């Protein structure tokens, strides 16, 4: 008998799947049998990731309604429907005093981190309701939304908004704490070196940052039937940082 795949027959969109956590999530979902569409702003990195992971890629800007509508059409046309949406694409400005944050910085974090989640539900919920499919939304938030970080005020606030809205929307989210992906130097506000990471890691009881695999494993569980009675939770994948 073929081994049981935890996401077999599921169709998933992973935003920001060209790199970092999103790529790890896409890889895990493919491994577990899902049909995956990577949705990313970067045509080059997105196509390369999709070719390597053997999944689909659609160039999309998650802050644009038309791009969400196109993603839904692609899922339906290519795979006959949609089951899981992982809202992973996210942005931050570099760590800096709040009084120096610009309107551009503010709009960036609010649009990419928050508006995208609203748009995804606004465009996709009517589809799930009409088709009577139990759609699953997973938001990649951040421990910064639970325990705010100094000098990242509006990034923290954007992730707190996502966590709060997800409780009401009855979906799930993971909060992660990472040290080995591309945004780390922005969180640190200085180069991502071993020395500079020490302070960052000193507050993690398990002594390390999360990896894309840590986050992907949590997402796989939340997207699977094993989690069918779980909703509105904030699952911290953070080595105990928020304890
Ligand atoms: N890196 C960390 O330390 C960390 C910690 C906690 C939470 N997070 C969250 O995890 C998520 C992924 O972070 P990462 O570190 O893997 O980032 P990353 O920069 O490696 O990847 C983000 C991806 O999102 C894409 N993207 C950016 N704007 C987009 C848009 N408008 N439309 C579509 N795609 C877009 C980028 O092209 C990129 O491929 C983010 O939501 C981030 O806030 C990251």
C-alpha cells in the first residue's frame, strides 16, 4: 500500500513561496502530496523554486485584489479547486527608532502583512462558502505580534493585527521566530553575523532560531485533517520565546 501522505488531494497556495519560510512550506506541502501554487512577486526566484520543487508558480502581488482573483482562477482551472491558503509573504523595514519610520515604511508593512490577509479572505471566502469546501487559512505572523520588539513598532503592530483578525476569522496562524532567513538583518538593524545574533537568541529557551522546516512542519499539521477541529489558534513556533 502507498504510504499515507498527510496533504494528499489538497490544493494549496503559498504566498511568498520563492524563498525563506514560504519555500520551506511549499517543499513540505509537495512532499506530503499537495498540489502547490507558489504565489510570489519575484518571477525569477518563484519560477526557479517551483521548477525545483516540482510545483506551480504564479507571479502575484498579494496586495492586489486582481492577483488574488487570478490565483483562485488558476487553482480552479489547473487543479479543480482550492483547499489551503498560507499567507506567508511579509515585509519589514529595517529596525529603527519609531520617529524615523516613514509613511512608505508604514504602508509597506500594513499592505503586505495585513491588507493581503484581508484581500485573501475577501476574494476566497465566497468561493469556499459557495462550494461548501472547508477552506483553511494559515497566516505566518511573528512573535513580534505577541511580544513587541524594540524599534519595529509598526511591523509588530501589523503582525498583532494579523493574529487578532485570525482569531475572529476562525482560521489558524503560526508565529515564528527565525534567525536564518533573509529578513533577519532587517530585524537586527545590522549585519546578520553570529556575533550580532547573540542578543536575539539569548531570549529563546531552546537556544536557537526557527528554521523553514520548523515552520513548514507546523503548517503541514494545521493544513492536514489531523487539525480539523483546530481553529483560531496562535501556534508559536518559537523555541519558547513567548513563554
Ligand atoms: N525571518 C524572520 O526572522 C521572521 C520571523 C518571524 C516571522 N517572519 C514572517 O515570516 C514570513 C516569511 O518571512 P521570510 O523571512 O521567509 O521572508 P523572505 O524575505 O525570505 O521571503 C518573503 C517572500 O515574500 C515575497 N513577497 C514580498 N512581498 C510580496 C508581495 N507583495 N506579493 C507577493 N510576494 C511578496 C518575496 O518576494 C519573498 O520571496 C513573513 O511574513 C515574515 O514577516 C519572519
